[in-house]
C-alpha cells in the first residue's frame, strides 16, 4: 500500500512538472504589450526570465482600413503594429529561443489615425464571420497563440459587444486557432458596462483580465491600489486578474516608486495575484526594461 502511494505521488508530481506554467502556478504570468509606438523595439530586446510564463501582446490589430483616413471594416482586421521589426520570422524565432514564450494580438486599442478606434459592427453575425476569417489569417501568419480584447470606444451597445467578442473567442478556441484569450478593461463607466456584459455571458472562455490599473489617478497609494484590485476581482468574479503599470511618461496609477511591487508582493502572499502586465516594451526600451526585470523576478520566486 505504501509502495503504491509513493508510486502514485511520483507520477502526480511528474505530471505537474509537465503542465504549462499557468496550470502549475497561479501567479507566474508576465505579459508585455509591444509594437504600438514604432520605435524599433524587437522581441529579442526584452529580457525573458525562464521562471515565468511570458506573453508578448502585439498592439494592435484593428478592424479599420489602413488608409490615411481609416474607416471601420466590420470585423476585417488589419495589422497596425510595427510589423517590420515584429515580423513573422522574428515571432517564430523568439518562441524557439524561449520555450516559455507565447504570443498574442490585441484588438482595438484607443485610437487609429488620430481618431478613436470605435467598435462598429454592422451586425453580430457578419462581424464575427469577418473577424474569425481575418484574425485566423493573421494568427497563423505570425505564429500567435491568443488574442487580447482592448476596445475602448463603442458604437454598439454592451449586449452586441458581448455577443460579437464572445462568439469570436468561442469559435477561435473551438477551431484550435487560439489557446487563450484576455480582455483589457479599465475603470470607466462606459468601458465597464461593455466588458462586464461580456464577462457575465462569456467569462468562461476568457482566461485573463488585463485590468488597466494605470488608468487610475497618478499618485495612487498602496492601500488604494489593493482596494481597486479587490473591487475588480469582485467585478470579474472567478477571473485571473493581473496587476499593471505603464512605462510611458507621466503614467497614472500606482507607480513602482510609490510601492507597486510591494503591493504585488502582498497580493501574491494572499493568493490573489494573477500575474503582472506592462504597457509597453516600446517605452521601456530606453530604460533597459528595468521594471520588466523586476516584475519577472517577483513572479518567478516561490512564496
């Protein structure tokens, strides 16, 4: 009996070691947006700690035309990131170099051509069909593993948004085109109405919540940040909530100087930290990716 128990324990531990990092640990996920600012940053510039699960998120693919005056295309997505420096060949190379790296594409974003990037479907069915077809092409071309949804402006009601995005994620997952999906809301009434409608109906197909905590006021304190985190954890109940900072000039939220990583350590000890993401590699490059290194070090250490 003891021999059987020992043997069973051995095989259980061996199976856990073979699981992807997300399954073996609830808090070792690091995610980094990249490519929106066109400043020449490449995947290989960013330090990757082998002790974390690392997601690069290409920013952005948008369902707008790529002309001088972009117009909505009803789900036909085009590439709006720095595809010269973040090419399919370089995407494949970074995954070969780092087995713990996965790649995703973020949809929407704040603006396109100096104007708001509005979510503007003609109908649910046509938008979903177009989005599935166009994104499948991009995902396969760039060796991607997932999508991130970051629409911030809407010309459709919350229920329509929920149906379009929920069906898109469901179809891409069922066909094996993607293995994970995330959303990137922030604390704005209109934004939250749309994403909470999506979460209520399709939360089961969304793996991560990249909540933009840096959209809160600059000067946020540690206690305020922890309160905000708990509030969003309640809003997106059952979701894996990531803490976040921006490395752009004059960001909002809780800064590293004011205790961001101290707050993350507290959340990690409490078993609440679903990971950390940074916006963005483009702006971190000039500082040698200081906070990317610090975040990954925190996540890779067992506690």
